[in-house]
C-alpha cells in the first residue's frame, strides 16, 4: 500500500504581512493573536481555549475564532458567561481572504477533543503551515497531527485535556514571540518540500515509475 497526501496550493496559501486589512478591521495589531479558523464542533476541545483565555485575561493576548458549527452557540454563551473580553468570535469568512486572515495571527491553535486526533486529521494544519504560521495543538501525542507539527518543527504539542498546560504553551509562545517567525518559515519549507503540488506530483511520478519498472522486469523474465 502506498499513501500519497493531498497537495496544498502554496501560491494561494502563502505568507503575507501581519499588518493587513483584516487585522486592521478587527483591531488585531495591538495584541498577540492566537487564532482558529474552521468548524466549531464536537471534534474540538473548546474548554482548553476558554481556560487559556480565562487565566491569561491580564496578558496582551487575544483569542480569535472564526467559523461556525454545532458548538458555536455554546462557545459564544461561555465567552459571555465568563466575561472574556480577550476573546473574539467571528463568522466564516470568504475563502479568498484566508491567507490574509492567517497572516493576522501570531500563532494558530487546534484543540482536538479526546480520541478525535486518532479518528480524523485537521487539514487546516497544512494551510496554516503554508502561510508561515506556527501552531499550538492539543491532541494525542501519537496522532498524525502531533507527528506533523513535530516533524515540521513548527509549533507545540500539548496532550489532550491538559488545560493548564495549554494555557502555559500559549503564554510561552507570547514570551518567545520573536522566535515564531523562524518557526513559521520552517513550516512553510516543510509544506513546500512535502505537500506542494509539485512535491505530491513527484510522489505520483516515482510510484508510477516504480510500478512500470516492476512490470518491465516481469516481462523480461
């Protein structure tokens, strides 16, 4: 069995300036921005995000979540109940703005629900890496998501249901924010080398050539 991944459009998902129209529209330039963009549902552990926002409310850190899903109403209710003024919840945005949106954050976040990291894989990690942004992810340590972040050396992996550790990872990213640009660059190179259209096409090419060589060898005998 041979596994070949889907490719990422690295021309569309690309690094852009942090100071951009989206960041200006939503007042994101004066804060350290931790961002999630995608489905707000049962596959994510939102308690980790809420806990981090709660314990870090006195830091110049802002949590921005864009999207919709079955848990959006609950999440909005929890933000209001906990009076989290460092938490911005926005609806889905046009796809053509995603590179600009990703550029508006300092670090991306993905918090998988228990066991969800074994059952699925959030493809947004590839587009985030392509945009040159590191990630803080909460997932099983032996999941594919954890492997990807560690292999790319572009982010931090926190075990699931470790809310205090997740908040600490966010605070640590803030304190070493000058290092995040280099981390993001490593992630971009990782995607270019492994998940770009050219890289994936080369994998198909090598596989087809190897099968052709095997078939030719059979005929020769």
